[in-house]
């Protein structure tokens, strides 16, 4: 009887422990799945740090959880890629996004986002050196008084559809500043420009027809008809049609050439 009693007690205890172990396993699996779901929701909302914490918590309950391991690897690489972008380490960022995109059995949302980032950076890495070269050339042209030609080079940069993205901020700001300078000079020459010159900037409008300052108007009156005629001939020699300019505009060109200490022909090159 006593042996039977101990057998029954042992059996009951074993059942209790087995039941507890099974219950604990079920609880761990539920926690694991809930953490995965929370991570997916966080990723959907681009809360990648939160997603990383959720995935790390999931693995505490199921260390060999393959899905959580793969997702966690993707999230970490994606976050590192974003940090590289902020630090302007674009090539390093591209490689990390490529790894995320190529992860087998990875989360499709991360694969899609990483693929888009990789393609975007590939375009940036191709275009940015071209923009820097265009700016350097535009600066040289501006230094040589070829303001219109300089603006043509800058148009390659400023007319680019994605130029306002952070990747291009430095070259965009430099190009915009140089364009504003070029337009200010061209406006002084009486040449029409669409942008880059503030309507309240008196230094930029002193030589505009109809808004000539008193001092500038006085100087223009001193320019003779003979000088105007010679200036028109200089325009012809530079391949510029002098009929495009009024006498007042020709005088403005002469005055600007005098201000800069260059010839009318050098100024005329800007109108080609």
C-alpha cells in the first residue's frame, strides 16, 4: 500500500512539472510571436529602434527563433545604413542596404525599402561627381566673366528633379549662390533673368532700364554715340546680334565693362 501511495504521489508531481513546462513553453511561444508582430508593426511605422528591441526580446524567449534572427539582422543593417547616410558615407550605406535587400527569407517590407534606398544611392553616387564637376566649371566661367555660360552649367545642377534631397545639399547651395551672383551681374548689364535677383536688391537693379540710379544715369549720359557705335561693332565681332539691345542697354554694357576693368568684347561674350 505504501509503495502504491508513493508511486501515485510521484506520478502527480511529474504530471504537474510536465504541465508547468508545457504551459511555460506555450507562454514563451506566445510572447515570441507577439514580439514578432510588434516588431513588424514598428517597422511598418519606420520605428526601427523599437523594432530592434522587440526582436531582441523575442529571442530571449526563443533563442533559436530563425525568423526573429533574420529580421533582427536586417533591422540592424538598415539602421546602420541610415546612420551612414547621415554621415555622408554613401558607399558604405549602399552596401548595407544591398545586404538587407538580398537577405533570404527576410521581411519583404525591409527588402523593398532597402532596394529603393540602394537604387537611390546608386543614382546619387553617379550624379554627385557630375554635379561637382559642373559647379567647378561654372565657377571658372563666372570668374572669366562668362556669366551666361556659367548659368548654363549651373542649370544642369539646379534643374535636376531630386536636387532638393539632402544628398545634394552642399552642391545645391553652392550652385544657387553662384547663380544669384551671375544673375546680379547680368541684371546690371540689362540682361533679363528669371530668378536669383531680389526685387529689393538695389545693387542688382541699379542698371536696369527704367530703374537706373541717379549716379549711374549721370555716368551713362557721358557715354557718346561714337562709343555706342563702337560697342555694337564689338558685339558683332563676338557673334552677338547688336540689334537685340537698345542704346541704353549698350551704354550699360560699356559702363559695366568700365566698372570691371575689362573690354566690351569680354562682356559681350556673356550674351552668346
